[in-house]
C-alpha cells in the first residue's frame, strides 16, 4: 500500500537487539557473569527471577541466546539484505570488564566488538550502541550492592571511557542505560532495582530510599559519561533511553486527568533529569513528605546540568491507562496497582495494549517537554509464530502492527515537526525475551529455529515481514 509520507534523507532505518538476549557465549573470550546470566527462565504468567549466582549444572536462556556470538556474520548479511542503515545492540559490560572492577579491560572482549562493528560497517550499517542493557557484572552486585553504591559511578565511567576510546570512528550514536525509568516503576521486589539485581522483599523499610539513591547514582553516571564522550569525540551523540508507555486518564473526570498527569510525572522524571538537567519540582517535595533522604550534592546537580543528553532514545510498545481512587487523594502513582484496561485498544497474547496513535502522542509529548531529537530504538510485536515446513512464517499480524505504527511515526515527523533520527524495530531477529526468558515470544523479521530450552537447529529463515520491511526501507517509508 502506498502512503503519502516519506522520511527525510539519511533517516536511520534498522533493527535493535541487546547483547545478553542473543549473543550466548556467556563464558567465552574471558566474559564474566552478568546479572542476566543469573536469571531463570519464566513464561507469560511467571516472571523471571534473579538467583543467587549460577550453580553447577544450571543453565539459563542468556547462556546460549541465539548463538550470535559465533553466527553474527550470517546475521549481518541478512541485515544488509533488509537494507539496514543502522543496527542497535549493546556492549556486554562483562566482556570488557568481567567483574566490573578490574584495572585493565579484557582484550578478547574488546576485539569481539571491533570485529562485529567492522563487519557492520563493511555492509554500510552503522552500529548504535547501548552501554548498559540489563547486564551489569554480577560481581558488582554481590560485592558493592549494585547501583545503591556510589562507587558504581566510577566503574561505569571507566567502562564507558574504554569503549568510547576504542570504538572512536566506528560508532557515533550511543545510549547510556536501557529503559532507565523502568526500574522505579516495575515495583515487584525482583525488578525494583533491575539494573542492580538487588532482591528486596516488598515492604522492606527504606526500600524506596534505596531505589531513589540507586536511580540518582545512575543519572549522575549517565551525565558524567555524556561529558566524557564529548571530550573523547565531539561528534559523539549520546542519548538517554526511556521506556515510553504514555498513561491516559480513563475518563474526563478531572480526578482521572490529575492521576494521569501524576503518573506521567512519576514514570518520566528520568527523562526530565537526563534531557533538562534537573529534577522536576514535585520530586524533592515527594521525598521530603515521605522522609526519603537521597544524597544529591551540589556537584551532582552541576554534573546533571552539564551532562544533558544529545537525544532521547525510547522504546514504545504500548500505552497504559489509569484512574483516580478514593483512597489515594494525593494521586501517588504505583504501577502495579493503578493501571486499568483501556476499552478502546486490543492486547497482544502477553497482554500488551496495542496503540499506534499512542506512538504519535508520545513523540509529541516528549518533543514538547524535552526539546531534543528523538530516536525510536525499540518498537515491535511479540507474538507466537508458526514456522511452515519450508521455513516461512506468515506473520501478517506483525506487518499490520508495523504498518500502523510506522504510519503514526511518519505523521509525527511530517505533520507535527518532530525531529526523529531513526527507527530500529526490536528483536529484528528472534531472540530471548527479556521479561519471560522465552523464545516463544518472537519479534523478528528473521525466524530462529530454537525453543524455550535452547533446542533447535538455530537455522535462520525469513518471515513474510522480512520482504515487507525491506521495501519500507527501500522506499524510505513511502510504501507501507
Ligand atoms: C524492553 C527491553 C528489551 C526487550 C523488549 C521486549 O523492555 O529493552 O530488552 O526485551 O522490551 O520485551 P520482552 O522481551 O519482555 O517481550
């Protein structure tokens, strides 16, 4: 179908993955154990759990991924065939600093990414790199308490400095922390401090203070890294990465509107800090009222202002809806209990609300609030796919999802004037699901023959969406 819009010249079409969800090779080339390596598998009714380290004989999905570590040359060929202009992945921190606190980096790990980036560049695909995507060294958790400890700022900046220097000239677009805002909103004890993998029981005294301190340490680390990157290469574009799920009021009742506004403030304050350089006014008030003491120094405040990001990368899968309740007169938003179903949208098999218009709405909201270029670094439809005997997959549902979302994205650019750098659909090749650890929840244009236990030939084959997306890129978004 031909539509009326087209993206500007140089728009970065591509695809996105994260190291721990596809590389495998978890103990190869000197790699250390990451928090992702100590996560059990789960399914849509049972979230994954952080364990107390890997016991002998236990294997978790991240250990094998889709064996990208060995098979990437073939996968890069397929990305080139799709016409990718860019490819978003992360650098596994544990390949570079296996424990996170060493003095010297691990050369074999650095070389792995050198080779991968060279291969991408040879195919005219530029790497877009996340520094930390749910995969910090596990040692930093057991030894230091993860991000609750300010020492982590030093370890992270050292890691960033190492890769900024090493890949200068190969990488231009970087992001600091993947979906940084999710860790204060996924309020199950096991996800609360997801980057730190700290297990705290619900109701533990001081839990919220711990969470805010960890979050503060992360935004300071992010700001330091932005400044450092600019010193190393002024051409570097270093972004935030926000999990964007806009939160609508269920009705026009002013109380619901207020609740939705507070929910948006709560979910997106990380973006305010990273893009605007300061905490929004409501947050210190909230800390004060709740007796939460976060160690924020004047020097930290300066760092945050001087280390504002160049752009805002974000993931978009779904929207949320909320409503006010009588027992919550202050409109305090808690994600696990304040969300309700939206009667106007459908859901995926995993209960994710499908809302293409919400993408355009979100882009406008962020554009107005943060005044930074945007980069859609994740969007996609996780679904059960059925592979035919000839390897094909007829995923018209995925094509529809992308069609509808890309159309709204194009309107945000063409009609609303949003500055958008690129679009990288999530899991462009099937990989391990972050929330469930399954292979069954598939996102790719490329099918990978592998089941939830890691069994299968690992052969790659093209789904119907492959040719469709290839044409979208070829026509720069004119034909959807
Ligand atoms: C985001 C993460 C990704 C990715 C994606 C899809 O939250 O940044 O790592 O996995 O969501 O989620 P899932 O794999 O749980 O379907």
